[in-house]
């Protein structure tokens, strides 16, 4: 049931499973440039959040998916159904926060976490620089309600942050438009209006935070905040610009992840 519900696919070789969780408005295909770097040594587990990609749309219940906690439960279901030993979890954007919620729900379940451009709260709050005012978010959500195509184009350009490579934004906008409109509207509200800063101290898993330069969605200060509030957080700043380095700079992103995993395993072996 879980395999079909979340359109789970398993690729690659190796005993260690790596689970990839996509961000808002995308599906598992968004990882296609990054996963080749892992297929030879890892068992790669890909899936779609319910309502996205090839997932079972009939499983989408607006009441259940009114918070990210339901998505975190799904992640644990996917891992139980498709992974052996404790998996490594790699999540992008809201997918990273979903992974943090899952890790806090079952401490010690994951071997390692990789949070790619995470943001636990997009709203500015006192000294916390989330990046957006409440009005900014309401305006974006209002545009999504009124004109989904215009919203997709605007958000894709903002998220990608590589104006010299317009093809990246065009591809992302197309991905946004493939998501069911009912799901897209609710998932956007759940993503951009939630505040999960309080869960970070409860994530005991060794975690890598990857931060990009000139990220308009999750600014540098947010990456630093996430790392500082994780008990075992490590921050690596990439040269890549924008919010989606797995699309704009997959080689640099893969190298940073693999290097950290290798160093981390070496450190544990010597401990």
C-alpha cells in the first residue's frame, strides 16, 4: 500500500539506503541529476509526497495533510516499507523539515540527515530573519489562488535564482504546474505558513545543512539558524546560487554530501 501510495522506487547498489525527499511543487524526478552520484555505492529510495508526481491522489485527505506532521509519518512509512538498516535521509527545502519532524518523532531512526536549503519558518519574527513578511506570503498565496501559471513562473524564477540560466526556471515552473491544483494550494499554505523552529533541538541525528549563496527563499541567516539549533548540526556553504542546487549545481551538491558522509563514517570508525 505504501509503495503505491507514495510511488516508491528503489535504484542502485549497496547495503546502505539513502532516501530522497523532494520539496514543494516537485516530485522524485527532481533528483535525476543528483542520484547518479549515489547509485554505485548506495541503495537509492525515491518517492513522491502524496498529491505529487505519481503518488496515489486518492490517498490525499486535506484534513490529514493540513500539517507537515502527516508527511513526516509518510516518510517513516516509506522507510519501513523499503529500507533495511537505518537509512540516510536527504531532503530539500520543506522536504528537509519533514525529515526533521520524522527524526524527532523517532530519535535514532536515521543514520544521518542531510538538509538541503531548509527553512523551518519563512516568516520574519522579531530577530528571526525568515525572509518574508506575513503580507509577502499572503500576496504569494493570493496569486496562486488567482493565477496559478503566473505564480508558477514568478516562484520558479525566484526559487532558482540563476537568471543567466532561464531554462532552469522554465523547467521548475513546468513541474509546479503538473501538481494537482487543490494539493498545490493547500501544500503551499502548509509549507509557507508553518513554524517548526521548535523541533530543531529535538533532532538528535547527525545532520548536514547545505546552504546556497543568494537564496531568496532560505537566506544564509536561516541556514546558520538551523545549524545553530540542531544539537549535532554541521553547516556547509555551497558556491551554488539559488534554492535548488541539486538542479543548478548537482556535481557540487553531490560532492559535498558524499564528502561529509565519508568523513562522518571515518570519524565514527575512529571513535
